[in-house]
């Protein structure tokens, strides 16, 4: 077996290693959290059919397709027609031997194929796929929407399946309005389903709820998407199923082992391509290690943020120490696999407040995405108030545009511009529908890594490279200082994104950084604050600036406050 025939897993750790040896004057210890970004990539053998199981292991995929058949799917009828076409196309793509079922969702869920009352999955073969398609074509719509009941039936059907990839594809046009009629509410069902399968959820029509789709997919480690036109759904389903069939690693675990007394794992979450909280499971080693499960990897790269708390007691300043070890564990993959060696998460205790205040670009980038998503949510809530909320909605949109420009995210900028009345105005477009906001909320939940600057490296950072499916810069490329060097453009079925050319103009938009200000990564004599035009933020003798609103201290080149208020510090909106 040659290296080229192996599936390769890569791991790089990115972090700023400095933490303050002493608490701040107020006695706060929050700065003693060590944040690290894990870049994990999977690259399979070129041209290999990943989803083909090893001999004797059974089908690689067990699939449940859920179709919303509530009464609203008939208004207009094109929604139900599109759902039938897309579901039939997905069934036709399932490889021979795949376990599958099709469910119809109303107040309760029923098994469309292999048939009502059946508690086992069908097995894909020519006659079975044709029978499933005939059953799908006969679907009609009536009743209401109770998504918890739909997912609970999928859980029961998948419970005893041995397939390494268990997946649910859910389509809805509604808002789970009849959850109270279910024997088990959605929140309880999500608790029962967590870790049992991966769920992707799609919205169709004009009345679906983005936050509902995000709640489901964040708990069940899938992705929330939507189509703007019913005719797009079949191609979107075909692309999704093709990705499932390209699964290279069904399950990958991140193992963290604290190696220094006083080190505690506080949080592990996925931050690229979307945010998902990960819960620990026993590592089975009998030590201090914890494992965090991720599922259904194709040829791709994902980023994870690890938060540790550390204790400097008895440690020398300036000495680099290992806080924890990171490993990648892939159980029972059934094919040749090359794993990376363990990587350290380090700390260097320092008395220099400037060193201690710097963030790794990946950590800072995720904070910017969180603020952009929050700004979109604030704009939407203000918009719902009508004329009374117009000014607040415009301010929140301007803030979201500024954050998207700083991130260099072409797709998010494009989605925001579909809401803006005209480029550069920072005002909400009149005549918007609620569904326009739902698409924007989904777009703001997607994330991209920064593009590493070519030929630049810095010993101050343990760098993280970028790329999707092994493309892009080399893993481990350094990123200087605490600047964020932008992100790659991305596409989404319902995002309405724009190309990189349009994104370039967004950086100079109304909410972008002050074009006359200092370039990132260089100390500035001062910064203007949007609430205090003309006032310069002085640089303290220790090289820091202080936010006039919440008194946060940070590097002089900070564009945004890193404290509780998160305000723009340099460059006032137009």
C-alpha cells in the first residue's frame, strides 16, 4: 500500500502562546484562558470511492429522507412538486445495499417507504428504489408541522443500524408550529438524537425559520441551508448526497490530554465551516484525556477552537510550557489511514501586557463572525418593529457590513448587499420580505478560514494554514501578529453570494476601516471612535489603547473593541 493510496488526516495547532503571569489590577483572571485553533484536514486517495465499505462491514450509509407534507406545502403546489423531485433524485443516487427510508411529516411522521408501520429500513436495489420513487410521487399534503415527531421516528429507524454514516435529510417550509401536539417536544427529541446521526436541514418557500434549522443542525452536527427557488432543490439534494457518498472518514475524534497541573479543558467547538459545540465523551484511557466526536468527513478542512484555563503558580515567566496534547483518533475506519502525530498546546507566561493582549488571527476571526451574526440578528429584530426600528436596523446593518468587510468574506458581503438599499448607504432596502432575512441569517452562520499571506511567517504565532480538501496554502503557514488577513469566498445554495471582485469593493464600503488609518499589524498613534468623532484614543505607555465605553485594554492597532461592547474603534461609519 503506497502513501498515495492512503487516506491522510492532518492536524495543525494555531495559537498565541502568551498569557499574563499576574492578574489585572481589578483581579480578573479571564485573560488566563488559552485559546487555540485546531486545523484538521482529511484527504482521501485520488479517485477513490470513499463510501464503498470494507468487505464484510455492511453498507457504508444509512439514510432517512424526511419530506414536510403539511398543508402549507400546497401553497404554492410547486413546493411539494420540488420536494418529490428532489427526494426521488436522492433515492436514485443511493448505492446498492444502502439502508434507507422516506418519511412524511405532519402532526406525526409516517413511513412512506418501505411502508407505514415498518420499523426497519429498506435496502437499495433497482426494484426497491423504483418502489420508493412511486411512493414519493403519490405524496399529498395536509395537517401541521411537528418536527420533533419526525426526527424521533428517524432516530428509532436508525437506532440499530450498523452503517458508519447515519444521516437524516430534512426538508420543511414551516416553523414547527404544532410542537405542542407531539408526545415529545423538539428539545427533548434533539437530546435523544444527539450523537445518533447527522442531520442536514433545508428550508423551502417563504415561511421557514432559519433559527429553527440552525438549532437542529448545530445539535445534530449538520448544516442548515435553503433554496430561493423551488427548481434549485433537486440539484442541491444531488450535490449533498454525492458529498455523503464521498465520506472518507465516518467518525473522527479529537483527544485532548492536559499535561500541566492546573490545566482545565473549558470548551471545544467547531468554528469553520460553521459553529457547533462539541461535548466530551470518555476517552477510555483512564487518565485526564477527553474526546470530542465529529462525523462524516469528506475531503475537507475544518477548524476547531479549544479553550483551556491555566495556572501560572510556580512557573517561570518567559518559559514555553506544554499545557495539553492534541491527538486525532479515527475508530474503525476500515481502510488504510495515515494519522498525524500528537501536537502540543503551549503557554508562555509573560509580564508584558502587550504580549498578553494579542490574539491568534483564527480566534479573532471567529469573534468577528459571532459579532456579525449578532448584528444581523439585531437588524432583523429592529426591522420587525417597522418604522420604530428603522434607525436601529440601519445601524446594525452598517455594523454587519463593517465586520464582513474586515473578514473579507465575499459571500457574507453579497448576502448583506441583498438587504442594503444601495451599495454604500448602510440602509435597509424597502419592500423586504421576512424570508429575505431568513436567508441572511443562514448566510451569517457560515464561516471561512483566513487566507494565509504568501511568503510571510512569524515566530510569534503557531500558525494555521487554510484550504478546503487540501487546497490552498500549506498547513501551518504563519500569520503575523494579531491581524486578520481576510477569508476565502464561499458559495451556498441560498446565500445569493457575490464573487471575489465584488468583495474587494466591500472593504472600502461605508462601514469599512478608515482608509487613512494605520495598516493592521502596525502601532498607531491613536484611533477615532464612532461615538466620539474627532477624538483620538491615546496610546498608553505600555503600548495599549483603552475603549472609552467599556474600558477594555488592547493593542493599538485594534479595529474593534475586544471587550463586552465590541464597538468599532477606528473608522466611523458613513
